[in-house]
C-alpha cells in the first residue's frame, strides 16, 4: 500500500507543468514624445491565465502562476526605474482583457520594485499594456551609470541634429520643445525652439538648439559639476566663436 501511494504521488508530480520565471532587460525607448524630466516604462505583454510582473530598474521578471509563460509584446522604457524614493509615481492601465492591478509601488521595502498581477480568464493569450511614469531628477543621470534599458545601437549611434555622434554607451538624452533667444554681437536675436542634449558615459556633452533662421546652434563640451537636478558643463560652439559655462 505504501509503495502504491508513493508511485501515485510521483505520477502526479510528473504531470504538473514546469513553471519558470521569465526575466529580460527592457529595450530602450526610441520615441521622443515623452515630456522632458519624465520617466516612462510601457510594459506590453501577451498573457495566458495568471502572472506576476516585477519591474526593477530596466529588468522585467515575469512569474507564471498558471497557464503558459507570458510573452513580451514590445515593452520599452526611456530610463530605468530609479533605485531611490520615487516622486510622482503613477500606474496606468492602457489595455487589458481581464483583471490587472498594481500590487506594490516601488519602495525601500521591496528594493524599489513595481509589482503587477494579471489574471486572464478568457482562454488563450490576451494583450496587456500598463504604463509606469515618475519624475526624473539629476541623480537618475549620472556619468558612469551605464546605458538605460538595453538601448538599441541605432538609437545611441545616431547624431543629434547632424552634429556630434556618440557611442553605444550614452547615458543621458534630453529632447524637448522650448522658448528662448540667442544674440550675437551686431547680428540681432534669434528665437530658439527645439533642444537636444546628449551626455555620454565619459561626461562628453553635445547640445543642439534649433533656431528660427540660419544654422542650428551646436555646442560641444564636458560636464564639470552637478548640483541636485542642475548640471554644469564647459562648452564651445561649433564655429568656435562662443566658449564658456552652460
């Protein structure tokens, strides 16, 4: 009788599906429509039955509770989720077929991990998309911290406004529309609009401003200091006419 019970238990264990965690690094976002100073991760998954999703930094872990393993469906981040107390954190469901909810916001208690539970009871794979956003600070962009979110080579290698040119390990990329003006001696004022700033791992800076007339204004230089969310660099213009702190 004892042997029969052991044999039955072994047969039941052998029939259970082997469930394993899926872990991958999220790719770097190539869109430039996220507002300046805002961190954003769009997590897109194909889910069958039930999973628990954990995002820490730029690493996504999916624990399968029931059903088949989930599949990535184009998840992307413009920066890693910070490993600090996060300001203005927000969770938003963009697409779902059944139940999806935030179990835990990133905090010191969970090593700054966002945890989301998805239960899909409709059968087969369903598409789920949730978005995490937060306020970025200067500490999120420090030289030597590495490229965020598995950046694509074609993204990091591109030249900003036709100027500069960076290697794959860029760590900062700011883009935004603004208002301002620049003036040269005896040449009047120019209105400035679009701004691009890129800083690589070694602290090299390229800043590019779109002007309302003439060529864009382009500066190259090196980061020399950082205070809270404010960076300071020594730069020189492309034509070498302007030099000083920025």
